[in-house]
């Protein structure tokens, strides 16, 4: 089977990611090694204009790793538990 054209599917729901400060700083801060500090990621998130969209995305998509919307994995889990 030969494919002549590659189609890229983009989601308009993810356009906010281009404006995110984390997209400009790299993933190292936001996906640290286990036991490492997430302080720097949270500091960057605190200045990010689309923080709420990021957190909403993480909660809607059950992101289990990294810092999203200024919250760690444990903090998002706790937020889900209290929301029930």
C-alpha cells in the first residue's frame, strides 16, 4: 500500500497550547523525575495567561503525569476527589 499524501489532523481545542508559557520553556520543568521539585513549574504556571485552560484540559483528559495548570499529579487527584 502506498500513501501519496499525509494528512495532518489538528484540533482547534488545543490551540491554547501555543500560547502556553511551558511551550516556550520546555518540558523538563513540567515533567520532573520522581521526587524532584515542581516549584519552578508552578512558578511558570502562575504567570501563564492560559493556566485555567491547561488545568481544564488535564482534568478532562485524565492527565496523570506532570504539572498542568499549576497543579501536580497529586493535587489534581485531590481536586477530582473533592469535586465528586
